[in-house]
């Protein structure tokens, strides 16, 4: 997970009114992974990413990569 993606998750979490600890409690996750993802230090499973995004109003989109011309 990049720092840019982590910042997007952090911003959406804050707009949703959750602290990291509140979001972790709601989702049944430990605090460390969410903190590390928000800081771009660690990857996260697709399952957990979708769960987090659903809770804070983001959507996970997977698109086919454009081929270079």
C-alpha cells in the first residue's frame, strides 16, 4: 500500500468520524495494521481493505491496466 493510498484511507476515516481505535473495534481488527497502512508501511489483504473501505465510504475498484502504445 502506498503512502498516497494510506492518506486517502486516513482522510476518509476521519471524515467518517472514526478514530483508528474506534474503526478497529468496529471491524474487529487490531490497531497496528490500520496505523501501518495509513502510514504506507504495510500492505493489507484485499478482504480487510474492502471491509475498511466499506466502513468509511470508499470503494475498491480493480481495473484492467492500459497497455503501452
